[in-house]
C-alpha cells in the first residue's frame, strides 16, 4: 500500500521509500524514512498534494511522490 491510498485522519508507518537518485534523496531529506510514523492530515480535492505530519512538522507531498512511499 502507498501513502497516496491512505485516507485523511489515518496514521501509518513507512516501510520503504521507492524511487532512485535525487527523487529518493529529496523524500528522505524531508524526514520520510523507513520506520517513521506519518499522519495524513488533508488531501486536496483533486488528490494533489497530500498534507501530512511527519516528525512533528507539516509537509505537503505531491501525489507522484506519495506513490513512491510504501506504508503499512
């Protein structure tokens, strides 16, 4: 399951960050790493972007990037 599929108000745990090179590095630099808890705060009306809370701060993630984040 990916972060894109999670509905508002749910907390999940990151199991894997897919992708390669600078895209994966950018996601990990934002604090989204394996084992971290992510809370989905809001999803925009058209699904892009997704607003999440990770490591105590709020972050907006594009739908394409949210698809690369595997969660459980």
